[in-house]
């Protein structure tokens, strides 16, 4: 399947461009490279990250804040991160500030407590996002606003909130919500409406679906495309990043990589042909800095390969995934959580661990907090002793609403039940329901092994950070007695004998550095990672393809960095000629070991 190279055109580009897709497909790199192309064509561009775990700073090699920052080496380009915590602080101050001279201290403290929950963090970040789209004055100095979004589950939630909050404000009669008085939200109503209209306007907004030439990434892009069309975002195109062709017919690894890509593109042929679709070839270097970004969208298909002389480099000692499982199973039960940047292989690692524990005779439950939920596809078929589930936001929300109505509504009159029902229609209810489901899944680890495939870093951190906030929120609402699972969640997450955190990464700059930042965040929450897992390594591949040789050589510094500076234990997984799908392939992957390099 021959597709044209992706080359942004300043003459036809819409004012708003959204880059979305499965984690790890290259959304940040492509959004940055697109912004660079547009400013080099004489346009002024604002580049915005909506990812709570943004790596825009690293790719642009700039220190960013929640305010536009000029990017050195790219005149006309400004960039910013929407920081949820900072946005929440500003949001609270907007609501509470005018009241400081009017209300007593106790009332102000109550308002601050009410506005300290995870719901506030979400609506505040959404306000920042919608303000850039729906407020004509917010970005009037720019020709284009480009959004580098979080992985798809978080992005779908963000973009659907415009319609959700608009509808909630339209139907709410109580004047209150989980965020307190609706006056603060009502002021934003015009902006929410404008955001909905702009997202649906093909002359204003383009959604760029980014994928890799991989079955899971293309299926995720197709699912996202359908869900965004359903909420009115219909002007879409597809960019397949990292396509690979080799001129080495005798190279088994190179031929297998080429064939895997072709097979994935062929299988997704109908979806690809349904919209304008483009490719970006795999590059031999990590895409960092203005120079690297120019290489990404250059017309040179292969790119220039300059292999560093690392003849004296010796691979560090690393374990197999099987070695980690042998230690984990000694406890006989508990929770194993795979965490990391999107696209690094968290789902594959989680499924491989679950299969291995089940084959060793343990009772195992495999679940996911990722809205994309690819675990079933990776597992492929049933395994004795292994059960499977996912946290479905819609189902969990409906169940939570029913539980609250049963517990609280029974003692209310018709008017009271109507108000409670209305309150529960708030978009914040979904966040509470998902949190409770997460706590429930963790709680199952008291009597069996529970393997949790988590959502990409930003989404997971927000979920973990919410633990104490949700407890306060549930107490404030006094809707129900808190389940034991919620009460004990933090204690269980902090118990190294109960919860084993595996940080999954690729041997590349951004995934390693994001995992390192995640490790620091976890440690601040008094949660200590058990081990790191380095996935999809080309080490010892034996490839003679120049591009793959360059990419293998570039791994060396990151393999050493993880083993020597970051991880207490490190497991290594090689790149697979066949996609690791199904119990047998997953078991083979888990037993892979680093082979010594012979002189």
C-alpha cells in the first residue's frame, strides 16, 4: 500500500489542529514538526500540550509553563503546557477570590475544601483547553493553534466534556454541582458552546489521527475516529508514523519489521482509504530539538545514518521477565501494575506476567484502567486460571448512580430525588465511579494475583493523585459508606509486599525520562517501584540494515542509564519478529534473556 509522505501545507491548514492517537505513536514529535513547518512558511503558531505527563519540553528542548513561551530557533512559534494542578489553583482563586472580603474564614476554608477534589482539577484543565478554542480573544495573535493531546482515552474524555458540561448546564435546575455553585461554570457557558461548534466546524478544526504501522495502533485510531465523529469532530486525516522499508533481503530482522508493517497496513486498508492518509518514514535518530524535528518531515525517506563508535560498550546485566515473576509469585497473592508512557508495551508485559503466573498454577485476574483496553486482543484466547476484565467508565458510572440513588434516594421526597438525580448527571460522577472501580480491582489482590495494565502516565498519575481527594469528596457528599477497598487503597499501594509496580519503557530518550519522572512522582506518594522493564530492544538483533544498526547503537546509553542510575531491578525484552499475541508468544517473550556478545 503506497501512501504519500506527510507534508503540512500552510495554505490549506485549518486554524485548529489536534494530534491524537495511541500512546507512543509520535503525536508530540509530529505536532512539533507540523508547527515548525507552518512557522517556516511565515505563520504564527501556538503549540499546546493537554497531556498531564507532557514531554513537549523535552522534544522542543525548552522549559515550558502554562503560559506561551517563545521557542529558540523557531521564530513565530510559542508553546505551553496545560498544567492541571496550576489550572486548578487558578480556577479556585477565580471562584473564591471575590468572596475573601465578604465571607468568614470558616466559610472560605469550606469552599477551598470543596474545590480541592479531582473534579476541580479536571474542569480547570478543561477550562484552559476550551478557552483557547471558544474564546476569540485567547489566541488572536496566532494563525494556528496546535494541540498535542494525551493518549486517546484521556483525549476523548477532554473533547467530550465540552458537550457534556454544556448539556449539564442546560438541564440543571438546582444551581449546584459537585463543584459547588454553578455560577462559576455558567460564566463559561458561551465558551463551552463555542468550543462545541468549533470542534464540529471542518473549516476551523482538523483532527490528525497518528498511528504506527501496527495492528493495535491502527485499531485504536479507527476506534477514536468513530468516537470523535459521534461527538461531531468529523474533519479527520491519518498519519502513519515510523513506516520501514529495507534494502537488505538477507536481514531477517529488517525483513520481519518491514513485513509486520505491511501486514498491519493491509489489514487496516478499509479504514486507511476512508480518509486522507499519509506516512512518515522511520528515522535513525531520536527526534529531539529543532534539528531533529526538521529531519522528521524531510523528503529523505531513509535519513542519514551516523553510527557512533561504541566498540568498547558492554551490555549491562539484565534479567528476564520470568526472573521477576519468580520473585513476585513467592508472596502467593497481590497486585502487579504496569506503568509508563503510552506505546511502550505495558499491555504486553501485563499479559505476559498474567499468563506466566496462571501457567504456574496461581489464580490470576488481569484488568486494565486504560480506556483503550487492549488486553483482550493481546491475550487472544482463554487461559486456565486467568480471568479478564476492564474498567468500563460508562458501566461503572451507571452502577454508581444506581447505588447512590438506592442508598440516598429512598429517604427523599420526589423533589429531593430529582435534585440528586440531576447532580449525578454531572460529568464529575464518572471520575468518582472509575476511581472506586480502580480501588475495587486493587482490593482483589488480597486473595489472588491481580495484574493491572494501567493507562498512560498522565492518566494514571491523576488516578493515583485522586485517592485522598476522592475520599474527601465522598465524605463531603455523604452519599454512602465508603467501601473497604477505598479506605485501604493508599495503604495497599504503598505496601511493597502487596503492590509491585513495574515501570515499562523503550530504550529511547523520552520513554526513559518519562518513566524516571513517574518514578519520582510515585516516590513522593511513598510508592516504591519494584522493577523496570525495557521493551522492544534491538540489542543483539544481528541486523545489517544501516538504519536499524543506528537505532540499536542509540539504545546503549539508555540501557546503561536505566540499569546503572534508575532501576533496582531491570528486565529486558527483545523486539519480536511476530507481534507477541496469544499465550504461547507471551510466554516465549517472558523467558527471553540477553545473550552475551561474543568478541
